């Protein structure tokens, strides 16, 4: 995994996401999910661009069902964006068609 | 920074990778670009039963990886998860900008970008995408363990993927607009005998609703015009595909369904620009027909590139 993306579990959610004190992008991923494989390098590239300003996290859906259910996530990959106040912002991105430029645009909106 | 190739193939599905195998073996410096990982629609197909050479079912993801490995073995470069941010296919040298940071060029390009799943275009669909509505059974099936779900469609994908979804779901109800499936007879029989699968015929979805996540699906019987609300835990949509023509729109003509018309050798009216696979106007779209298109396009492009090189030298 890259230096800029960390994997968390549902036990870390309150601390790492809600209480982050900075914008967060959270990626729900699964195994046997080619769109997730395709997203990973784009996610890491954008994470590198915003290192220090925005926290990029990923969570393995199969191991963290309760969190997925709580956030209403039913597909992989799903990207959720959070403001510094820990509240969800903007639109969720999902499926195979997530473009690097779309992630970047949403992240820029988080920090402005 | 600009890197030169003999042939650039856009799309790493069966058409693009078949083209890459032929081009690389012909010793063309071959670059394959894909915004995802290799495999196109095959990679998210849970099993493939009709591709010759595999007497047992093969997982779509394994077949996709095999195509890519074979192309790479002969020297084709496959770039995954890239985004094409600018391109110009009109001149003798075709250029493509990648991720706003580098440029690649070649005298010939094969566009094999295939097709994307068709949206229903009904109220609630975009709202509940990823919150109960899915287009990929292999990706999202496991989210619906023990749940009651619905599948929209009645072609091969819809029925095959419904069978796959019965591994997870408690029940799978297929909503189909006609009174019979369009899927292959073998698949249809299997589905109709599966105790977890029910079918509602002659019906189309009209809206998705729910608090927070998807909770209900409204359908209308197209014969009686009666509408019904169905409680659901999730809906999978397999109602066909739309061609991905963003790269060639305005450069070549599209037919009335949005597909690209080509000559028999996959060439377009633009010299050096070829089109192969599901994006092409044709009667049948199968893995085998995509592979055939890719082969033909690579052979035609090879001839074109050799001529282009000879002209430059002369």
C-alpha cells in the first residue's frame, strides 16, 4: 500500500473519520472486484497530491459489514467524502467509471 | 513528454487484447490503454461457458487476465487505470494525452472501448446507485447475503447473473418486460428450475424509493398497466449496454443506435483509425466476435503502419 492511503477497520471509524479534524475520503473495497482494483491506483495518485491536507482511508467491506450497513453502502467501490467536521459532503462516487479527475474535483471542494 | 508507438489500442477488453496479441507478434511497438484493469466486460462476468478452448466454465476475471498475460508475453505494454484527458485522431500522427501529464503518439489507433451497462433512466436510479442499486453481480453480490433482491432484464447477462446471485441472496426475483427470456435456452432452463428464482413477466420498473437506502421498487405490467410496489433489499440492473464512443464522436459517423460503422477490415474513413469490438455496428456482440474484430483490426492496422513507415522513409 502507498504511503498516503491507510486501511482502517470499523473500530477506527469514529476516531479516524468523524474525529479526524481534517477532510477525509473513505473507500469501501471488496475482493473479487475489478472496479476496486482499477480504482486503487487512481485513489493513491490523488492521495499523493493532497498529502497532509486530506486523509485518504480504505476499509475492507467484507470484514466491516456493520459499518457498510450503517453508512448504507451496498456496492464496491464506494467513495465517501467527509468535511473536517466529520460530516459527509458532496456526492458518493461508485462503480467502474470513477475518474481520477472526478475524485480530484470532489477533494478540492472539501478543502475550499 | 511524448512517447512514440507504432500502434495504440484504446480498451483492454477481448477486442483490444486480441489486437494487441497480433500486433505485438508482428513486432509493432504496441500500447494498450484502459481506464480500468484489463478485461472489459469479461472481467466482471462470473463465468464464461461459450468461449472455445475452455471445455469447463472459466471465471471471467481469469479469462481477462489470461488475455492480458498473453498480450504482455509478446511485448505489448498495457497501461491500466489511466484517463485520456485529450486526444487528436484526425491527422497522420494520432496523439493521446494521459492523466493531463504525458502524451503518447502513433500512426495508427484501434478504438476498442466497448460498451457500458445501460441505465434504466427512471426516478430514483441515480440516488440509489451504490445504495441498493448495482450493475455488477461479482462486485456487489456478497452485500446481499440472505437478502431478497430483484434483477431487471431477461437477456444472457440478467439470467446468468441471477443464477450467480442465488449463492448469496435468499430470493432473486427477475423483472422482465416480455413473457419469455432472451437468454440462451440452457441458461433459461437452469434459472426456471432454480428454487430461489422467481420471475415477474411483462413488467418494467418505473421508480425506486426508500428512506436513506433503497427500500422499494415500483413496477408496471405493460399489458394490464397495473402498477405494484415491491419491497426490496437490492436491485441489479442488466438491460444491455450503450457504446462508449466519446473518443470517436465527431470524428467518425455513428449509426442511429450510436454504434460506429466500419469497413469489413475495421477501418474508418479516417486513415489509420480502426474500431473493433462491441463499439462497432454489427448484429452480434460476443467475446468471440470481439476477438475476431480485434484480430482483423490489428492485421489491417499492421499493413497500414508498414505503409506509413515506408512513406516516411521514401
